[in-house]
C-alpha cells in the first residue's frame, strides 16, 4: 500500500483493541501510513459494538469502521509459541507498534517493550493503559467511563446540582486519548529523525481525563474555593447558563461583560442595565434566580432561529444543544471535511468522521472500510517473507485465522 502523503512509507502494526489505541493508528493512516491491524482469531470485540446496549443499534458495525478504517487485517494467535516468528518479522517490519493489552497479559504474550526491542531498536512502541504504569492500580483494567471519566473527576463536574452522575457518550474519552497517543507517536518519530533512536511512548485514560479536567484539577492543587455545582435556575452567573427557546431547543449562552449592553438592547430589555437588583454586584448575587427567571421567560418567547440571528449578529458566544441525528445535518461538518465519504462499508454507512486535525494543502487518504477478520493474512505473510508452504502451515495449525474472509462483517 503506497500513498503520496505525510506518512507515506510509515509502517504501523496495531495490536490494540476497542477504541483509544486503534484510533491513534487511524489518524496515522489518514495521512498515509500503512497500518496492519492484528487481532486474535476470535476478533476484536469492538466488531460487535453495534449490538451492545447502550451503544446505538445498527446493522453495520459502525464503531469498527470508525476505529479501524484504511487498515489491513491479520488474525494472529499470540498465545501460540508458533506465532513468535510472525511477531518477530512484524516488529522488524514496523516503524510503530501500538498495543493496549494490560501488562500482566502482555508479559505472557511476550509483547512488552523489552520483549520486542531486541528485534528493532528504532521501533516506536506506543501503548495505552487505564491508570498508568505505576501505582497500586496500574494493573487494573480500564475503560474510558471508569478511568477517563470517573477517576479523573470529570464525571463529578458534568452534572447539575442534585443530579446523579450520568453515563457519558461511548468512546468519548477514548477518542480524546487517541489524539494524545497520536501526539506521543509523532513526537517520538520526530526524535527518531534527530537521533536515530526508537522510543517507548505511553499515555493513560486517567492522564488524559485529568488533562481534560485540568482547569478544575489545577484549581484544587492551588487550594481554590469551588462554587456549588451548577444550578440552572440559580447559576453562579446568569450570563453563562443554559436556556430554552420557544421551539424546545436548549442553548448554551455566554455573554462577556463587554457585550452586556448590546445584548440587553438587542433582546429588548435595556431596562435591565439600570435595574438596581442587577447593577450592584452584591445585590446581583442575591437576585441571580430572579434574573435567570426573567431571561427564561424572554428566551422562551421566540424560537431558536430568532435567537440565532440575534446572537450571531452580535458575535455573542452561544451554541444550540444538538442530538446526534441533528449534528449529522450540520452544514459545518461537510464544509470542513469533519464528515467524509466512507467506501465499501455498506449502503447504510456511506460516511464517517475524519480525524480532528488538518494540514493545509495536504489531502487525507480517502476513507475505506475496516478489514474483515484476517482478510489480509496471506498478503501480509508474503510481504514478511514467508513462502506459501509456511503460510499454509500457519493456517493449518491455527496460528493465523480467517484468511478467506473477504469482507468486514
């Protein structure tokens, strides 16, 4: 596989599963890297995510294609001693190796950095863990909801006063972590260009979650005094709140002090600027519920289209709260190549989400479906230097599997 792009010629072996680490490989592939996805003979469980509530149900395995598009597929049983020659040649072939197997299992599979370094000292070995390599919980399994959201504190901050923690959007912490791992890989590749040396780079769902929550976590480190959890009817600042338009659309509104006068005039309530309840800071603190109630009634009298015109005309920061089925129709997504065509994934899955960065003047590789289980076994084994007899032996012994499956299902 060759493309004329930033990472053309870069060889990546992706041993990881589910979302965070595989998605880092997707970003490399978007810019031309040749990525081989290596799964166990039973397959990555994320192939079945479209049938696992509370994930939205669909006929096509949309999560699988999102996290594994543009990759070649190999099914390899690393538990078999006979897999070692294949593993060795994959490592020697690769510039980047990505893994997220928990360390205890990784040691048994002889897939730790120390195990593979002997074969390729220029290798960029990249891994993701739930909670980091050290500490009492280093070996605990982690998913984004436990490591990224709950343990980092994010889940305690993304709710209103009196509400229980909610269940966040599936894969959201994973995909944020994928960008972090991609950044680490690119940093290591730059270092290799300068020194010729490989690297072991890593991040964790916990580290990425704390980074996402870092404004609040840094405040706690500095002994800051926290306000009570957000209460929409009695917010810490009525000019930074969530309101509802007449058509039922909720929207987030942020009015900076320099915009107060213009907004008050535009919404027909210039009188609020002279209202003693709201002009004196002490009285305003006492009357925040009253101001919020006034704004609730006012914003509830017109549809979102009206307020869109008002706020955008004033360059006020605002955003309508959209559901997934509305988001996909947002013209900004296609205008900015956030949503792009996906080839070969089925009639019901003609588009996918591109990785969230662009290099001006460089077109990303067109998105193509994720591989079937072991779809490219024969091709990859041949590239690694195994002859047909050896390849057939691997199939017969069960070291590789699924080689005749030609489509992602």
